[in-house]
C-alpha cells in the first residue's frame, strides 16, 4: 500500500491510533452520528472560517509570515484541547519545509483562549516525529486495525458504534 503521509495522520496518531488505520483504509464513520468525527469534531477544532489555506506539498497551514530572518508558519485553533496533536502536526509541516531547505518555526494560535504557543523543531522532536511516521506506516500496513481501547475521545467519536457495538 502506498502511503502518502499527511499532517492529518500525525494529528490522528496523537488522538487514537486505531483511527489512523480506519481512515487510511477508507472506513467511513457513522454518517448519521451527530458527533461525526470527520465533521463536527474536527470542525469545532479547526478555525478555518474565512481563512485561506497555504499549501506546500502535503503541508497545509493557514498562516505564513517572516519574522526577521525566519519564516513562521502557523495554525489557528479554536481550542487547545488537542494541543499535543496540533503541535506534532505543525512540527511535521516544519520538517517538510526543512527537507525542502526552508528553515521555519511554528506558532499555534488559540484566539478564544487568548493564548499562543511557539513550536520549534528540535533534534529531539524530529527524532520523535520520525518514530511516529514509521509507526503510522506500520499501523497502516497491518491487515487489521489496532484494538479499540476506550479513551477520552471515544464519546465524541463517530466510530464508536464501529468500535464498541
Ligand atoms: S471510538 Fe475510540 S477507539 Fe474507536 S476510533 Fe474513536 S477514539 Fe478510537
């Protein structure tokens, strides 16, 4: 199976590894579910309303500016609820830029919480990201998904019927 690594996989990996497999294998969640994970759940989180997306290869972010000598890419989020997932998603985009010879740092903006967080790709973070990418590929290549394990995201996940019926 050809795997086109995206920031969305990185994001889901940090939420639920089983979801990575389900998405990669085009298993759609219950479309009648009010909490449909690919719709409302993400929609509430991503703050895209009138923003234009900036695309760079398989990276998509919504803010790009220059700060002195450095390029800054950013994402605006409605809440910091999925902070770690967002951080690694943005780190993945910074890594893609780095591989293209562009040095960048990132910022996550949470306007409703009046917070922002700087995201820097350190050697340690890059190593973690590489392990994550390898693990995502291993998960996707498996014949079956990782077993369902209850986590705090399950109550709002449209896959819950599929996982726990
Ligand atoms: S219901 Fe829970 S275990 Fe199943 S995909 Fe959703 S978050 Fe993962």
